[in-house]
C-alpha cells in the first residue's frame, strides 16, 4: 500500500520534471547561417549598382581588400587569419554567383528592376564591413562548438531553410569550407 501511494504521488512529479527540462542551447551554426544570408541579401543591390555603372562583377582589388581586412580582424576575434581568408573568399564567391545571376536575368529582360538604388560606396560597403565583424565573431563561436559530424549538420541546416534553389546554392557556396579541418 505504501508503495502504491508513493507511486501515485511521485509519478506525476517525475513526469512533469521530464517535461520541464532545459531546452538545448541554440547551435552556433544557425546564427552564422543567418548572417551569411544577410550578406547574400546585399548581392542584388550591389548588382544594381554594377548594372547602372557598367562595372564588372569581378572586383579583384576590392576582394583582396575585404580578405586582408578580415585577416587583420581575425586574431582579435579568435579566428586564424588563413581560416578568415578562406571563409571570406567563399562569401565573396557566393555573392558574385547571385550578382551574375541577377545581371543575367536583367539582360534577358532588357532592363534592371526600377527599385531605389543604394549607394555602393556610402551604404552597401559599410554594411558589408559591419557584417564582416559579426561573421568573424560568429565563426569563432562556431569553431569552438562545431557540430560533429559537421558536414551533415551543415547540409541539413541549409536544407531546412526556406529558400529558392538559387539561394540555397549560394548558401552552399558561401559555406563550402565551413566544416574543413583546421
């Protein structure tokens, strides 16, 4: 009788305890992917500027500057400078993929969209520079708590995002070396 009473009193308590466990911490991968996507969001605005100015998508001097700036900031944020260079090369290549795609669509249509333009030098590049610091910080956090195994976790995280096939491809390109051994 005593055992039955004990079971009746404590079973609901034990079940409730199982329901109130602390949720697992948010993976460092998701915030990093969010910021990568924020950087990809800027691609079309950059492409519009290049369309209007006739500049090519390939801007080697600017790309080298971005990579050098990332390497200079990397150590302060706990990221190896070579890791930062590879990561930002991937970001740049993914962004160019979207720029080329947008320009191709506009050439096929005969014109670019009639949307307000955002100044490349005064607004877009400073926005990219701010994102660079965020991305480096999040990359450092990701590297400290990398999922194991990494590549399947990354592929699943990208697959779970609601995005177009083109955008998913850009995201895959932007994270091409994210899980690489360091």
